[in-house]
């Protein structure tokens, strides 16, 4: 079995990586404290290669259609296989990896590894963007996107881009979506779902309920209106209409 965890940085994917490692899944070597496979540079460069095929229509509108049909460049495949060398050459029965930037390369990762099992990890975007992450600045990975001065808005745009990219991608045969909040607050139930999906017994790791809903303690943190559809889709608490920050981005 080959498995990977898909999700934006700060979405809590480390919990799934640690769970898989504790359950006997080889997650590559070396790993950092977040359960990320290192070194990440080859995957960063692969993200830059795929970004060249994304067309930005302006504002918060991207056209990902070319990613489904364009020939995957040899450069991209070589970079990905270099990044995954310890995973792909391991004799372990169950292997996988986690690196948030994998999300930015998802359409072509799926085409390279169609039989892999994909765990899409979702977290309330208001919590997900409280802290900074490398992918906040999409331009750093050559993704065409609006240039804004507000750090919090920049993180929200990055969250939406990655959410839109996943939703525009034809999903593989083996795909499951898991909310971070369910993993923390209903761990036994969520582990049972994941065990059915993966076909292996999963270890139970410590979780911290206080990591859920941290945005509530940040009264000055805006909830941008363009995040509302995702909040509805995944059943998150909706903000009062008056508290939504209306955003026009050119």
C-alpha cells in the first residue's frame, strides 16, 4: 500500500502522519517533528513545474483544466521520484509520505500514482490560517495569484487556491476526506473510518481538544467572504453575515 496525506500547511496533517508512523507505515526518511518527509526541495521544484500550466483569470479565479490533459513533463516526474526515493525503494509493505506542498502538485501526483490511497485532510480555514506557512506566498512556488499586503488575506488566498485545486481535480479510486476536528473530537470513530479505507489497524495518538476552534479567541481575525462556500461544504459554523469581510480582489 502507498498512501499520502493531502492538505494545506497547518491543517493538522502531522496528526495523520504520526498516526501512520505509529501504525507501522514507513513514512520515508528522514522526517521532521511535523512528520514531513525531508528534504523537501525537489517537491518544491515540482510544484513550480506544475504551476506553469495553471492559468490565472484574475481575482480568485484559476483555470486548472490543462492539468488533466497536459503531458506530465519528465522534469516533474524526476523531481517527485527524487523526493520520494526512500519511500519508493523501501521494502516495507505499507509506505507513504506527508508534505503539505504535495497538495499543490496533486493533479499530476494522482496521475503518477493512480493506485495510491489519498487522505484529504480538512481543517476550518479560520484555524488553518492563524499561523504563517511557506505556501502563504503562492508566488514563491510560481503560482499566479493576487499580490496583497495583508498577511492574513494572503494566507486565506493560499487556502482557497489549494481548496479550489483539489476540488477541480478528478478524484482517484482511493480517496477519503477527513476533518481535523473529527479526528480530535471523535478520534475512535474517525480511526474506524480510516481503518476501513486503509485496510490496516491504526494506533491511537494523543490529541489536544484545545486545538479546535482557536479562531474564536481571535476576535480581530477576519473571516473572508470567499471562504464561506467551503465552510458550508464541510459543515463548519458559519459567521454572522455582518462579520464576513467582503473582499474584492483584482
